[in-house]
């Protein structure tokens, strides 16, 4: 993944969650990267920022 492209991390975190991946460390790392590289100036990424914050605060429970 391009380490500076937030969409890749945000989408991968979502896919891993939906697939029921049991490796929480990978999912958390992807949400953290999503949050770190996202820009609130981009409408799609702004939504992912909120989602990433929620997942990281709650342990990514929907």
C-alpha cells in the first residue's frame, strides 16, 4: 500500500472487518493509518476520519 494514501487503509480496514478477520492488530493499524493520512478537506476522507475514530475508540465494534 502507498503509505500516504488514506483510502487504501480505510477501505482495507473495512474489508477486513466485514470478512471477520481475527487479526485485530492489523485492523487497528489500518484504521490508525486511515486516520493519520486522511484529510478533512476531502469529503470521503472526512467520513472515514469519523469512522476510524469510532473504531479506534470502541475497538472497532459496529
